[in-house]
C-alpha cells in the first residue's frame, strides 16, 4: 500500500502517563513521518513499552496528545487498525490453535490478508503449520507474532522488542523482511530494541528515551555525526579547572583526558587545543557507545585506552 | 522449619484473592456457629395445597370480610372460629378449593357449611378443644360420605387434650391422596378405616402408636396397600425398638432440625472455600520452578496445607456437632469436599490417560451430585431419604467408620504424594491457572507438544469457519468465540448425556424400587440444574482467561465500542447454551408433576429462569469491566450476597403477615418481587460493566 499523505503517521505532543504516583512518561514529543524506520531505545523502565501502548490506545494517556494516522490513539477505529500491525513484548496467542489455523484465524479479521506472504514467511522461518502454537518455543512464537503482524501488509508496523528471543539467523531474516517491508511500499516502522546493531542496520531515525522523556530524536546518521569521543593528550598534567564545554562527561587522568560530547564540531576542537595547549583526537562512536554515553555510563575505560 | 512455614503462610495472606475467599470462609464459620442456636424444625411431610388467592379471616369479622373481599377470586382460606356459637356462611365462596378451619368445636352446622363448598379439594380441620362440651374428637360419618368424591387432601388436627373418637366414614373419601392425622390417640376402628382408603398415597401420623400392640399390627397391614407410597410418623425414631418387620414399611421422618440442615450446607461451603484457597495457592506455587529447585519446598507447603485443612475440619466438625449432628457423621460430612478434591487431583496426575479421564469424570460427577444435593437440596433429600436422616443422627457407626477410613485414606495419599505431584505439575503444566500470582507467558508447551489429543482435535475448526465477514457483527462475534477452546454446545451435550446415563442407571440399578420417584428424577434434575450453572461459570472463566491476553487481539481492525459489544455478545451466546440444560430441567420438572402443576407455576418457573440466567450473565460481564481477579470475586460475591439479602428481606416482610407455611399467593408475590429485583439489578450491572469495559486498558 502506498502512502499518499505526507502528514505524520505518528504524532505525539506532551504525552504523559502516570501509574499511581509514578510518572512514567513526562511530556513526550515525537513526530514520525511516512517511510521512516524509527528505533526506540532506552534503559529498562525508561517508558518504551508504555509509550508504545499509549500510542496504540492500549493504555489511556494521563495528559497530552497522541495520534496515529491523525486519529486519537484511544479512539482508533477499524480503518486505522487495519493499517497498522503490532508485535507485543509479551505475546500470548491462543496456545491450542495450530500455527496455520492461527494465521487463518487472524486473517479472517482483515479485509486484505496476504495468505501467500504468510505461507512464504512460515516456510522461510521454518515454522511448522501443523504444530500447536503452545508447543512452539518462545523464539518460534515471536516469529509467528511478527508474521501475524505483517500478514495484512500494514502501513505502520509497531514492534516492541521483536528480536529479543530470536537466534542470529532468525534475527537476520527478520531484519531483511523489515528492509523489504519498507523498501517496497515506503511503510513506516517504530520498533523498540536493546540490540543497537540491529538498529544501525535498519533504522533511519532514532528516538532515545531517558526517564520518561525523549533525550534524542532525529536521524541516526546525524546522531553519529554529532556524538563523538575526544581523546586529549598534554605534555604536562592537565590543570584542575580543565573543562570541555558541552561534554556529557570528562575524565581527567594526569596528562590525558577522555570526554564525550553530544554536539560535536571542529571549532570546539580548535578552541580546546588553543586554550589548553593540548592535542585532541576525535573518535567515532557506534550506537551502543552513544547510548551508554548519553545514559551517563562510560563506553570505554581510560586506563585501557592508556595502555 | 518455623521461619519457612511462616514464609509459606505469608504467601497466602499476600494474595488479595485468598483474603477475599478467607473472609467468605469466616462469614460461613460465623453462620455455622449461629445455626447451632437454631432450634426450629421443619416438616418433611407433604403440605396441603393452597392454590390461587389465599386469605385469612375470623368469624368475628365475617360479615365485613364477605362485604370487602372479592369472594369469587378466593381459592384458599384460613378461617378462625372464635366462639362455638359462630356459624359463618361459606356458601358465597364458590371458588374455594382449600380451606383451613380452626374451631373450638366442629359443630354440625359448621360441617354443613363445609359440605356446601362444591370445589373444595383440600381441607384442614383443627379442633382447638376450647369449647369443651365433649370428651372426644368426633366427625360424623355423613360428613365424609358427602365430601367423598371431591376431597383429595385432608388434615385432621385434634387438640392435645382431646383423644380421637371415631372418624368413621373416612373410607368414603375415594379420591383422597394425602391424609394427615394429629392428636392424642386414635381408635383402632378409625385406623382400620384409613386402611381402606383406595387412593391414599401419603399418610402422616402425628400421634403415639404402640408398635408391639394392635396399632403395630394394623400398620403392618398397610404394607400391602396398593397406592400408599410413604408414611410419615412422629415416632420415627422408635421404630428401632419395634419389631423388625416394621422397618419394611415406607416410613419417613416427620420433621428435621432446620439448624442441622443449614449447618450441613454451611459446613460444606466452608470446606469448599478452604479447598479453593489451598488449590489456588498450591497450584500456583507448585508450578513455579522454585518448587523443584528449593529444597524442602513441598514439605513446608504440605505442612501449611495440613494446618489450614486441619483447622478448617476442626472448626466445621465442632460447628456441625453444635447443631446436633453426631461426631462421626460430622467428620464424614466435613471430609466430603476434601475427599473429592483429593480424588480429582490424584486422578488428574495419573500416568494413564484412561484413569485420568475416568477419575476426573467420576470425581466431578460424584462431587456435583452429592455436593449439590447436600448443599442445595438437603431438605428434599431428607424428605425422601430416611437413611440420610438416620445417618446424621449417628445410626450407622460401622458405615460411617468405613466412609471415614476411605476419606482419610484418599486425603493421606494426596498429602503423601504432594512432592511427586509437584514434579509432575512442573513437567506437564507450563500454563498457570487464571488466578495465579505469577506473571509468566509460559504456555502448555509440554502438553501440546505431544501432538493432537482428542480434546484438541474436538475444538479445531475448519478453514471455512474463519472467512472474512465484511464487518458483520454477528460473524465477527463468532470469530471471537472461536478463539476460545470452550465449546459450550459440546459441553452441554456431554453433560446431558451424563444426566441421561444417571437416569437410566438409577432406574435399572434398583434404586427405583426403593424410592419410586425420588432418585431418578432427583438426580437428573440436580444434574441439569448444575449443568446450567456450570456452563455459565465455565463460559465466563474462559473469557476471563482470554481477556488477560487480549492485548494483541484488540489491535485487530475493530473499534473500541464494537470490540466491547462483540465481547459482551460472545459471552452472552456462550452462556445462552446453558438455557438448553435449563429447558430440559424445566420440561423434566413439568413432566414429572404434570398432574399437579399449574399454569402459575410454569410462569413462575420461566420468570425465575430468566432472572437467574440474566443474573449469571450480569456477574459474568464483570470479567470485561474489571481486570483483577480478586476484585472480580469481591464484586461478584458481594453483589450476590446483597441481592440475596434483599430477597430474603422481602420474603420476610411478605411471609411475616402469616404464621406457618407461606401461602402460594405470597410465594408468588415473593418470587415475582425477587425476580423483578434480580432482573433490574442485572440490567444495572451489565450497563455499568459495559461502560467500564469501554474505558478498560487492554495493554
């Protein structure tokens, strides 16, 4: 199905969600355009699943606004639901049904169900159609859940940690199918994961959640361009008031220092060099390192580097 | 071990659901001990009919009664004659079918008035003996001759001070089916006259009889009476001392303690709630890997279970004994539910599929029948089965001891095998029960890996059953229903088949000869009643489990409002299959009592049935409106209790106007009020739950 509108597929403004006194989402702003593949990352308890559930109307928001295909998430109707697919983190799908019957059963709810696509994916992902769903392993059930979510070729696919239980082969197959899914029809994907290498492989954009807020949202490559590690060397011990403006953290060890900056530009490098009379080495960070740095965890020890 | 035991007990009171059931248990315990103060007895003998509009009157205000009341609508009357000189004119009561007269003296004039009632079929004569002008209770022969063809039921009550004289001519009542005689003594001639009643079915004797003497001999002659089915006697207990041949008579106890009946019912429910607590907790704990990994896990839980069960048994036995039940039967009655619980648990863990199936079926069937009869129909059971009454009084010590040994044996096995059962549960069941505290996504992997069993094949559907339906509400509801493994029609057919087997089995098993219309009909009725109830509960239970994991399914292309509507409709359809069993129940009841049943009774039955089905549905819908199990249980139990309290209050208010048994008209009034309130409450509840379901977070 080809996206005809340029309006955001997902639009979230100042979204809040409270569970009793706990404020899990604290004013989320997010806008996802058609064709974007957005990876959602964050530490455990940062609110990824809650955000997805609020977005799908599975949880009622405490404040703010959340829309999918221009309709309030809580009031998603048949039309909007038929355009989206969802894979939950914990899926319990009718264990007594056979895999093939489960596919047919799910398909009966949709006007357009791609039986050939489903059969092909079942075959490629080695799922036995005669087996009962309850008899499948956790990974196999996750595969089935992904197939069921894609069977009606949704325009928007929302996946909550879809690859957590998949083996490397299945993960690769899954990512490949996601790439096909977006390349062919310019569909939109929002998926949360802890496996950053997968994100790097398929995501065009990244949304990072930190303590219920969006810490970063933008293009993945842009984040990589902006977030750098600076390795600073000096002939003399660095002074106590040595500081790098805008650094997430800066660790000084006698005559060398290590710093991570989220908004890198070469002007900063020249400023540091000239002011402190030091040599500055700029290093790229991979997504996992960026994630760790942005969450206040050093991605590399200074001692190890020194050696 | 003590800290470990303490930790085990902590797992019990940390679950709100168990606390709710625990509170119910406490209420039942309080009720059980309260019943021990109840000294009331209720009559087990058949009562005289009081059809249609029932009125009370006394001779002092007779003229105003005749003026104020619509006399042609009165079909039943209770009349008090205040003075021997009063002679009320009854001829205007042309539709009167049932008459109770309380008179100081049965004067010839009064008897003449009674004879003038052409439609009278049921007569109760109570001579209060206050207008003492004679020394014996006498009714002239002519009186019975004249009433002969029309009277079907007769109750003659002489005062305690007045011995019976002759009641000659009773044998002229050629259509009399029920005869009740109460008084100080009775002449042999009158007794012989009774023997000659051609259609007598029930004889109720409330006077002393010397079993060794002439009365005994005459009684024995009743053994050959062609139509006599039962003799209810006030001296029932003394037959043990009489000649052995007297026990050949169809003798039944006249009355039984209300406290004992209520005690037995409450005791059984108390044990049921305790077993429920143990089952929910043990199952959910034993299914966790900790049950295998932690050393001594099962031992600590077994001790905790033993303490709880032992405490429950002790309290129940004491409560039952306080109501007057002998100690041995009290223990046996208390252990009924634990024994069946253990039987079902043992059978379900057997390695043999046949034993598993058979044991489970047997356990459930016996549990349903005995448990159901003992809890819901104890009064009826006592009315027909004298052995039951004797059993509760401790008359069969050997039988009771054997029963107890069997019960203790089964319970001991289950306690001993608890570690093995734990391991088997762990190996075979990865799924947790609906009310488990563990939040896991494990499924019945091991169970379903074995391939298709006949059960799973039975619920498989054909691909053509799951075609896209183009937005049809009805077909989409059918789709939702197909997602549940519960097939109500199959279940009903199975249960009805079992009811039929019980019916045939009891007819050909010899019960029929000893209890003509008791066991077959009773078993079948009970079975059908419980099938209706169980089907409703099972449907709601399956939907509750489905709703717990409906997150993914709610993302199918259905709007929130339609989704909720379809779910409500799906539950209604599933529960509506219970109506099939209910209809069988109704037709069976009607066919059994075709000669006596009236249109009013059928309407009342339909009304009760509609109210009951609607209420079952209403409490079923709580699973959609409420997420947490313990809240569902609390709401269901408390609303049921509230409704029951309101109905009891109404019944008390209505029946409070009369003394003695509730008149049919008042019964009708109580029933219609109760049904109307139930239907209204059900509609309110359904509406409320529908609104709550619309706001439910499915994630």
